[in-house]
C-alpha cells in the first residue's frame, strides 16, 4: 500500500533491526544527536537479532566479548560468552541507557521509498496482519547480512528417504530430544564447532562430516593475564579497556602474520590440533586445510572443546563427499555409509542485502548490486541511507561502532549546514574506476560470501568507494573521512 508522506516525518531517523548493530546505533544517536527523534523496528518480538534467531545447543560467541561487546558498556565476564549471557548484556545496555522505549517489536520492514520533493523516506512495514507506513528523514539499516527466516542447505539426492529429522541449526526445534541418538553434522565451520561438543554430551555419538578441513584456534576460556587483572580489582571500565586492547592486539597480529607468513600460522594452528588429538590422529586428512589461514574465518574453540570431544570418542570426523541420503543415514562417495538418527545441516547462511527491503528512489527501483559502496556504509544514488556490514575477521561490532560514529558525524554536519539529504555520487575522476566485488574472493572465500556476492554493492579502487574490511585501517580513516570531498551531494529541504 502507499500513501503520501506527512508534512513532517514520524521520526528523524528510523533504525531497522534491534540486534547489536541497531542498539549501538541508538546509543550513539541518543548521545550525539539528542534533538533527533528515532525509532528501532524489528520483525521479532524480542531484541538480539542473531542471538534470538539461533537457539541450537551450545550457541555462543565466536569472537571475544571485549571486542564484540560495545565500546561504551564494559564487559566483565568470560571472553567467550553464551547466547544467554549476550542477551543479558544487550538487555542491560538498553535499560541502563533508556533505549527500550524506542523499540517497536513485530514491525517487519518490507519496502522503503525516497521522495526527493519531500526529502523523506516512506517505509512500508508489516505489523500483525496488515501493512502500515512510517516516514523518516534518514534510514539506517542494521538488519545484518543474512536471511533470518532461512539458512542455506544444499539439496542432496535421497533426502526424502531419510527416516529421521533433517535440521538446519538456524531452525532448531525447541522440543528435539537427541539424547542417545546417532547424529551426523554436515559442515565444519564455526556453527558445527560450537554445536558438536554440546550435542556430544548426551548423544550416542556425533560425526562431523566435512568436504574439506577447516582451521581451528583452541584457546583457554581464561588465561594468566586475565586472572591477574581480575585479582587487581580494577574499575570495570579499566579492566574492559585493557582486555579489549589485548584482544585487538592479538587480532591485528594474527591478521598481519596470516598475510606475511601464512605457512608459519598454518603450522601453528595444525600443530594445536595435533597437540590435542595426539600423533595417532589423521591430521593430514581431517585438519590440514588447502587454503591459507584467514581466507576463511578461523573457528575459535574454547578450551579445545571440539578436539576434546573427538579425542574422547564422543565425536568423530569424516572427510568425504555425499553421494546420497539413505533411509538410515548418508552414503558417501567412498562407498562408506554413515548411520544416523538425526542429520544436522550446518552448511551456512543465506546472504542478503538490506534485510531484503525493496528500495525505490523517486519511483525507480534500486538494485544495490548496481550501486557503488561509499565507505562500505552508503550507496551511490541513494539519499539518506546507511547500512551496517561488519568485519569478517574481526568482531562485527567493531565496525558497527565505527559506522555509528560516522553516521552521527554526517548527521551533525548536515544539521549544521542546513542540509536535508546527502547522496553519494561519483565525481568525474571516479567514473573510470574498475568495478571490484564487495569482498575480494582471493582475500576471503567463505561459501556464504561467494554465494551472495552478486547481491552486494560494487567497490572501486580508491576511497571513498572501498570497503576495506580492515578495522586497523578504518579506526583511523573513518573518523577523519572528509565529508566535503565532492562525493556527497547535499540538498536543502527547499531544493525540490
């Protein structure tokens, strides 16, 4: 449905998504632009985004909470946290900062239309059984990067023949009883590495079936440095900042070494698997990846729990390809058959862009894949819209926080100059740029990224048309980015 926008928008800024990115955006707005009205819309009836969608056994962070948590709210718990602990932290962040009153649950955004004459977005929202509209001056997309309603699961021959349940972790049944069951988990990424140790506690046996090996990084849940800091009884913000800097240094060092000495890093990671699993384990077949470290995300396993489950015999790993599903399990290309009562397809996410919201600008449909990214935040030709896409190697929230600061600075700049809108546009000297993919497959080639690259904006060979995916560069360049470099076209409310 459509209706003409009101003379004044319902809110100045509309934030789509009440997950960690949306909450961060709301905090920054409330602190830096208290004269701007805003609302957060979320299709769910609860906050949390990822942490509300995923409820499979063992669900926890794959990043440390000192960098995955907010820069403005100290995290004082264990570095790796369960989904429940993270949701508790997010709820506390909302209540401590009086942000909950801005959230409208059960509001799923379907479409957004920009009107240059009115300098307003009209947003179509599904609420209950009807479509309603809201208006805003600035649209801030914090809806994540994957489709919450469906995970990615390849189709295999014979799936209909299998006698037991086939489950994707993103749609885990609340009433599933897997105790005493034989379970095959297809996949070996972060989700499988999290799920398998939890299932292995009560299942008869869990088999991890992978096409090819993955790098794992076993690390202790606590370390002597952490314990020393706790013993000093430091103020919470001191403790948080020191631990945050420690993990940032570790991350920066790992990223640099993976570029400069990938063979040495690979030897260390594979050596860690050997130390846990013993010399008798077939490390070459099951734990020696064909790609260099960090070309895909390195799965962190706290206290080596995945390796412990394998070493004790509660779990095992098979490296092979699927020929077909059978009534009693999975037939492999090798001719072997894996018996299973339950099959879990931990096969990844379905990438999407802008939460699948359909955009139009003055009646013309916007295809994000045909737009140039402006600092990985805005889209060429699309006024007053920002998006959050976090880091693939570092914590998501690190980039969400930088984006929040940038968007607020842009809004402050527009307010001071009396401008109603900002639209990214190529300068004459940018028009000959070679288009590059959103993420360079030579740099990062995880399956969920490659499957969805054709949906994502293109980038160029110079700023501001680059998505760096490098926190250690962004933390200096984004705060200093020139808002008057000629790539943002401003318009006043009178320019209709």
